[in-house]
């Protein structure tokens, strides 16, 4: 079956939580993308950590530039596979809206603070941002996005959280985590584009930071192949340009691999109509060889970059900032704290802290404690 017939169709969206008249010139997925680009949480991504803290350098990826790269890779693959580019772009631009300041360290610290109060999880928070926390429209909270966009944003979900979502919205975006079904091909594509993007840009940022070097990365089989290819075509290439050319070749090869492997998987699954997609499992995928190579690269980055003493030291300090802010605001709620019906004070504080940029969190922390955590 042609992939185009399996693409999400805005004319057949499962709709928005609050009915709205259609936009005269845009599809529902285009409209979602536009709402995301204009929302406050999106602008905050520019000052949120991807791996390196915002003050560590101007050229490292932030959540915003990461999201743009995921959208670029996703759209590029979607166009070739004839999937819906607008939906891919909307999901990609929104997928990290729920991230706390200071990356995964911030999320882990906030989750620890919220242990007795329902926990904190950045995917669920991204959904919460677009469903509840954005305050832009007269008639509803959130951005009132289409089901398909919300489904893609909720990339992972624990069973407990899925049950809670299901209770509020039966058969909604939590359902697939209980039923074990697959989301749209566009949502599947965004997951993989996310992985392709961060593997590539974390090599670039890691080498730029000096925490890893080209010789080390050259020991990762996937990267080594492209490094050899770059040198074979340009024998005198070295330094940054050699790094960029090798990453460029790796990105292209991964994109082509996803396109071929996905076409094969869809063909092999023999799906007769789009309605059969949820039962067909994840079809947007790497070939087995590329899956293995990409996982090995992830492992390398984990061991050598994300676990580098300088990164873990920054992250430990950042975790302490989040813990201090939480303890303080629960005792003394800030004037800006919005207490929504049905939410605990702790949840409101978690929303408030999760919405902070790195630098806002650091200056709030300094104002409270009188201490500069980074100087
Ligand atoms: Mg991401």
C-alpha cells in the first residue's frame, strides 16, 4: 500500500477538544504548527539547556535549535515518504515544550521533589503545556491542538499516567499506552528524527566543548565509516570541517536508511488501510544494522559526554537549584503562581519551575539564597 494513503489527513482529524470553525486558508495541522510557534513556552526553549547549560557558550544547541533540527529532519523524511509534513513539523516543534530548565537533570530533580505529589515527567508536561498551561485564547486553556498533534507530543507515558489521562479523556491520547497500539506514522517519525538530531548535534557540541575529541568519536564504528569517507573524498580535510563533513554524511545516511527501512516495513506489514496502522506496531524505523550502530553511538555519548565529570558537576549544581526553588516556593508561593482548580500547590510550583529558562531559574535562586551557583 502506498505510504501516502497512510499519512495523517487533516481533513479527517479526530478533532480538537473544543470545537472551532476551520481556518479559511490553513489545514488543521498547519494551524497547530502556527499556534505552537506563537506560544510562550516555545520562546522559552531558546534559553533552556539541551546538554550544555545556556551560559556555557552561545553556539551550543538549546532546546529551541534542537527542536528546529528535529523539525527539519522530520519534514525532509516526511516529504520523501509522502507523510504529512505539517503534522510532523507541529509535533517536532512542540515535543520538548515541557522540558524543565537544565535538561534531564532539572527533570529528575523536579520528579524527585514531586515524588509524593504525582511525579514530574517532561513528555506529560509538554502535553500539559499545550492542553492547559498556555493562556492565549478567550474560550479555553491551552492551545486546543488536534488529537493527532497531542498524540505525537505524548511520546512516552507510564501506565499510571496513561490511566489518569484515560480517566479524563476516555479513548484519548493516553489510550495507546494501555492498549499497546502505535501512533501515527508522523508521530513515529518525530521520535526517530529526535534521535538522529541529538546523536549528530551532540557529537558536534561535545567536540566544540572540548569534552570529547575527534579521535575518541572516531572509535565509534558508525562515525568512523563516515570519517573515512570524508577523508577519502577530501584527503587534506581536518579539524572542524572534517567533523562537519563526517556528521553531514552520517545524517544523510541515517535519513536514507529510515526512508528505505520504513518503506520496506510498511510493505511487509501489508496494511490495507490507515485504520489498521495502530495494530501494525512501529513502522518508521532504522534498518537493523543502523539501529545497532545508532544505539552504539548513543552509548558512546552517554558514557563520554553526558557522564563527563564536567557535565555531571554542572548538572548536580543545577539539580540543587531546582530542589531549593521547589522547597522555597512550596513554603512561600511566588506572586506569579497560578493555582488551577484541582491542582495541588506542589503541582502549581512544579509548573512554575518547569516553565523557567535556565537563566531565570538561576537568578530566582540567587535572589532567594544570595548565592551564585555558577560564576
Ligand atoms: Mg528532543
